[in-house]
C-alpha cells in the first residue's frame, strides 16, 4: 500500500514518494471510475477527476487510504492509514531519530509536536507532508 509505494533502500525523495502514492491512488480511480470513487469516499468530483487526469491535488493520508480501500483486495481505510503510520514509526526506531529531529531536518513547516501528531493520526497530514516524513526517515535507515 502507501508505505511500500517505493521500496525501502531506494532513498526516494519526498516528491518521488508523493508521485508513487498518487500512482497507487490513480490506479484505483482508473480501475473503478470517478463515479464509484466519489460515491465511496468523501472526495468531491473535481478532486477525483483531477486524479484521473494525472494531476496530484492536495490529499490527506486518510483520503488516499479511502480511495485505496475501495479496491476489493485492500484492507479498510483505517488499516491502510495505520499501516503507513506504523511503517514510519518503525522506521524512526530503526533510524534512531526523534520527532524534533524530523521537524528540524525534513523541510516541513511543522514542529516536533505536530510531527508526532501527524504520525499518530491526530493531525490531518497531507500526502506531501507524509512523503517528506517518510523520505527523511527511510533515508536514515
């Protein structure tokens, strides 16, 4: 799913990770169609149509998970989002890095507390923010 959009060790940039996330989301939109995705998620038609046309509108991790969960073989949206967050938490452990370091060095306008809340799912996190967090952590593993 999202966390494994790019293989660990590829040292993907945040933009490459975000593009990989959107490839997964766009594949579901292409398979199911705009109407099905709009009906099965909280996304509006313009956003889903933009994804279908290859654009990368601002989506949260949770919104992307909603789309991915529409695939018959996928777990539910909460499981997809938590799996992605769990990957980041495990990566932080393996990289021996804390949230204040991520906040200082990942190039986001978030402090350590906000990074922690994003990883825990208590703060809405865009795919761009999540990609920056994941890329920073994966590069240090």
